[in-house]
C-alpha cells in the first residue's frame, strides 16, 4: 500500500504541472473494422481491430486526486507494428492518462470524447493503463450533465501504418443548379512509415433503397510520417428523390463505406450514413434547397441510453420541435438518431463559466484569460471533430453562458477557418464580431 501511495503521489506531482496535449489528437470519430460485414453491423466485439476500454478503480482518495483507475490490456503482436489509438468518453472526471508508467496526456473536459495516439507508448504483451481522476477541475464545464455508464463507448483500436487518418463528407446539391447531387468526400491518407509509401483509399455509396451508386479507389504516394488528401467528387443522380429535410417522416440516408486496400486485400472499413442536402445561412436566415427554414428550437441533452433518447426525440418531433440545442457534445449515437429522425442540431462546446461573465477585464472572466486559450480551443476542436460529418448539424455554439473575450475570439477564428459554411454562435457576444447570429 505504501508503494502504491508513493507512486500515486509521484503521478500527482507530475500531473500537477500545466495541462499538456501529449498524445491527444484531433480527428473524426470513426472506428476502423477488419471485415465489411462487421463494419456494417458495427460489431465492435468481433472486430480484430477494437478492444474495449473499461478501467476499474484501484484507489479512492480525497483531495485533488479523487481516484486512480486502471486496466491491463494484452496487445496483439501485429498491433505493435501499426498505429494504436485510444478513444475515451464518459469519463467520470477530469483525468491524466498514463500508459506503462509514462504520462500520455491530461484532459480537463470529461464530457467531450477524446482521441489519443498511443503508438509510441505501446509494447507487445500486457500494457498498463492508468487514469488519475481529478475532482476539482470543473471551472469551465457544464455543471449538471446527464450521467451515463462510465466509459461507455471507450475503446482501444488499431490501424495499419498505411490507413485512413481522417475524412470529411457531404452530399450536396450541384453548385450549378443541375438536378443531381455531388458527393464531396475528402479522405486523409496516412503513411506512418519513415519512407515514402503508396496508400490505396476508396469508397462506395448506396442509395437509401440499397442500390450501389458509385465505387472508386485510388492510389496516392505519401511521404514518410505524413498525410495526403484524396478528394472524390462523383455525381449522384436522382438524389432529389431522396432529399433529407427536417421534420420529414422518414428522412432518407445514403450508406457510405470507406476502405483501404493493399496488394488486392482490403485492410480496414469505416461505415457512414449521410443525408442529401445542406443547410445554408445567409442574410440572417437558414435555408435548405432554397427554402427558408423555420427553426423550432428546444434545449435538449441526450438521456442515459439511446432507446430512451429515441423515444424522447420522437415526442419532441410530435410537439413541433425540429432543432435541438444541447449544452455540451453528445454521444455519437445521438447525432445518428437526429440524422435518422430529421432533427437539426446546433452543437455546443463544453464551455460554461457564468461567474463574472460581465467582467471584461483581462482575467476577469475565464473567457478573457489568455492563459486558458488553449483549453478553450481544445474543447471547440473536440466538439467540431465529433459531429462535423453529421447531416443534422447546422451550426455550432462556442459556449453556454461564459461572457466573451480573447479565448472565444480565438475559438471563433479557428472554427470559421475550419468550417466556413456553418454559422458560429457566441451566446454572450453582445454585439461583438465573433458571432454570426
């Protein structure tokens, strides 16, 4: 026990330094599956590329360090010659992540899922994962979130060194007004070897009725330890027969599968669903297919499970609601449900600092404290990458009640550069430039 407490004291001392990014990365949440039928079924348990992450409490404490949670995971040999990532969501508190007694990252926002590249930390055989939980780091977060099962949705996953790093996807009307859609797909291919390698990436898309519409695969030469983007822009005919519109009884969704191939063998699959159409914002109005949208907005956070949430969303639809405004980033299945039900979402970063929100002196409110700019930006980035590829998301909110200032100015600039098409809302902008509404 003395040895454990001494180790935890050392960990606490190391984690007490300023928060750092470490192994944390920004990327779209999309798990790779080893076989197509497992990808289509979203069967994580059977996939050889995914291992569940469910740490258990090994030490409870009082003070800044509230608990230590730990899990030992056997890493297959093949994983050590690839890329290993950890996805954490539904953590019970802010945490520091340690892998094999090496500090990997700190996260002050447990409500927003986080991705970590653990390739440099992993070894063959048994690996030790520790989370140091901090119960006193809720200065910026929403105070009363919906509690879900701890670490639900969290997992460790593997990718080949030649694989899909990220992607952006939308199915939108043709820019020249012709009667078909364009699939705008950007796949970021990565090569994590130290030398140039050819990476093959591709996709197929099926109509809502199950018909194969397009298929393509391309090779790209990627320098060592680098990425390159492959863009696909195929025409999708008869799309206007399958328009995704808010409040529709059964909004149609197209099925898209991303994949990589090597020497004729398919290496990974990523399943997606998207709707045809794009909400546009101009002159203070949202439009879709040239028609103004009448937003009936309600504040809503997903329930503890998808089944309960689906029932609540159906009830909101019957009451005339067509747009949801959550208080913080939601589970991935929430956005998928909104895609399926035709409900629009104004997504919001987990930034809430109502105390002294009107004090605009430097440091008077957290939002005007330059020392917190990186933390604000990390929360906005995590929100954006979480939901950006969902058809239902029509706008982003930088925060809840949080005042305004330098941190939100920088967050607005980053988000508008990353996604110029969707409006960005700063609720406490009070007429300042960093809000589109």
